[in-house]
């Protein structure tokens, strides 16, 4: 029953529209940071919208009953990573500032949903180990761009914790890669 709903064309289309809208809003959200970002880093600055873009592309291909494994691996790893990351950063903001505006709660809900939907579709991805390796390199490279070259998302009240956030983010990347492997590659190995 769940598989029928998740792969139903109308459901996929609605999810596609929802994610496309969220992706567009996410890039809009980053507009000020992107206007100050050197061109060489532009691809790696808008983390969550790019994760959402990967999943939007996956959904578009699912509408036509096709798989795009490299993009699926990128979507799975980055949706989980940046979904969880944004929830944690907003909780940390709440702890540091003592309050969180409506936008912060909206970000927690929407990014939590990002992480969940990436995991929810994992059984339908055609991911192989090479796809995980490619997405892992992308993800860890993005961490270097963010925390070595200083291109991480701006949370003004958290700037004094950037070293700790960078450390947390690295291990969240490792966890996300491990989860992707566990959900897509390991089950195939158990069946063979």
C-alpha cells in the first residue's frame, strides 16, 4: 500500500511541485550570501536548496519510471545531512538566544521533512557503491568548502561556535553516508 502511494504518479507530481517550490525558495533565501560568494564556490554554498534540487530531479525521473542513481545518491545523503543539520542549528540558535522566531520553526519542520523524504524513498533508488562513493566525495568536499574556505551558511548568533559546528558537520556527513550505504547497498549484499 505504501509503495503504491509513494510511486503513484499524482503523488509524485505533487511532491515534485512541493519540492520544486521549496528549492526555489531555498535559493532565494541564500540570495544575499550568494551575492557575496566568489564564483568558484557558488555551486557549494546553497546546501539545502541543492539537496532539495537533487531530490526534485529524482522525483521528475520517477514520474517517468526512470532512475538516475548518481543524483539519487546525492539526494539521499544530502537531504538527510542538511535536513538534520538545519534542525540542529535552529535548536542551537534557540539554546543560545533563548527564543526562535516562526521562521526558525518553519525551517525545522521543512528540513526535518527533507531528511524524512530522502530516507522514505531509499528502497526505490537504483544506487550502487560507485554512486555512494561519488556522493560521499561531493559531500565531504562541500564540508571543506564550507569550513576550511569559510563558505558555510550564515547563522549570526552561532558564529563563535563555527569550529564545533564544522566538527559536528563532518561527522554528520559520515553518518549520512553510512545511512545511505545501509539503506541501499547493504540490503543488496544480504540478498546475494
